[in-house]
């Protein structure tokens, strides 16, 4: 699997993502700077977490307007899988690649802990490594992860199987509507989620529940 990681100033999870992709795929991903205009021919593009541009204005708002995002949109339209984690999820929403908004956590505090996630749609490239309804562990670390959308959008997401992950067992850390932790676009080749699967891929991390997301993608893209 060929992959690329988009790097913005202020990110702090890009190295974690690069390490995860390298370990699982056996190939180091290409790194693409936010001011670049092109992305190489890859099977997966990842926007990792952190605090792009210091989270000024709104989280992800400045990054979403960087030159590279035109190329990300074009790749998404052509069917390339796009993954945005935490700040990457925020950037995908601000770029118009996913619907809704990510607001301040209901507690108004930064949260950093493990949560439980239910796999609510296992029939996608991103989730094929899991079983439908499986509950996994995954860490979160964010201040603005409270997912919200209007009722029409929520109905569409639920009816079309666009909710990929949901907080389970009363572990919702941010007040997200319907316990939504991760959503897909209508074509299901763009996934944004707040938790960090890249930080739970080997026993040294305390578990491997995040690994199947990447290994499932690897099995899909030769």
C-alpha cells in the first residue's frame, strides 16, 4: 500500500502516523508539505492530528485553505481513500469533505484518555478489519471534538451508514450528538474520526485495537 501523510505547521501526531503506516505497510509514507500543490500516486492519504496553525480562528480552518487541500479534494473525488484523525477530522470538515461541525467539548476542557468505540459500519475499506458491532479501545486527546450537525444531516448519516464509529459504554468524552466518533462521506472513501487508532497498534502502547484499521486498508490496497 502506498500512502502519504499531509504535514501542516503545528501538527504533533504526524510522526506517530508515519511510524504506524511504516510498521504496518512495510513502506514509509510520502510526506507532503501543506504548501505543495501535488500528491503522489498513492492508495491512502492521511491528515494526522495536532494543532495546525495553533488552532487559531477555528480548529482546522486555516489548514483547510492551504494549497494542498485542492489536491486532497481531487484525490477524494477520484476515489482515493482519505483518513483524517482528530485535527485531521476537523480539517476535512472545514474543507467541505465531510459534513457537520466539531465544537468545543461539552466539559469545556481538554480530554486525554482511553474510550470505547463501537464499529457501526464494518463494510468499508477503513473498517473491514473489524466486525460489525465490535467494541474496541482507542485513545482520545482533544478540546474540540463535540460533533454536531443539523437533524437532516444526522438522519442522512445514520440512514446511509456513514457513521463509522460511535462512542460506546458511556465513554463519550465530548458530548458528541448520537455518540458519533467518526463519519464517512457518501462515497465512503473519506473517514474522519476524533480518536487516535495510530496510537494503539502494538503491545507496547497498551493494546493493538487500532491496528485493524490500517491492516484492513492494507488488505484492500495491494
